[in-house]
C-alpha cells in the first residue's frame, strides 16, 4: 500500500511539474488554479452581464478538443461534436464535469487536467493512454434548463456519446 501511495505521489508531482512548465512558458495567459486540482485559462471570456452558469439538471451544448501536454491532437473538435450533456446527471470526464460549471454561454476555456481528473489509470481504451494528463479546450455553445431542452429537441434525438470511462474504470 505504501508503495502505491508513493508511486501515485510521484506520478502527480511529475504531471504537475509539466503543467507548471506549460503555464510558465505561456506567460501571456492568466491561468486559474481550481480547487479540484486542475488549471484553466479563458480563450474567449464572456463580456455579458448574464451570470448564468450550467447547474445540475441543465443541458449544456458544447464542443471540445483533446490534446496531450505536448500539444498533439488526440481528438479533434470535429470528431467529437456536437456534445449534449445533462449536467451532473451523465457521466463525463471528471475534470470536464466540474469545468463546464465554471463557464458561461459562448466562452471557450482551455483546461490542463492531471490524469486523475481526466481518464485516470485506464485511459479511454482508444487514443488516451493510461495516466495521461490532458489539455482540453471546451467551447460552451448553449445552456438550457432540462425541461426547455426536452421540448426543443425531438424525442427520437439522443445525445452523441461522450468519450469517457465509467466510474468503475477510473478506479
């Protein structure tokens, strides 16, 4: 058990050092540390006085792209779009689940997720490797209350599956 804890601490420290180096090399941007253990910066920040953020039960419509920390594209926005997410009622990557709730409609935010906030030990069983930290850029296109989203969307229409492991796979 002690070996596992030491190994995880070393892994996290290495990932955080790489993330800190990325932030330091991008001194023109202001990165914000989240209480959950990831960092983010606004690519496009809303100037609207509207202070609506997605909350549990809302439907968030977004696009996103996933890169490794060297900037290599893993999944393009085009491959993954469009995303429809029932906030806190569907399973998506842990970091995205939290990060989307920090965004307003129209904002574009780049997130630096350590692997434990991404796909964890297992990766996504496709292109994201195990223990791989990620640079994920999300554009929040729209937010609607669940009831409004249901009436605006045909009943036969279902959201595109979001590339994500189950909670069991993360552990």
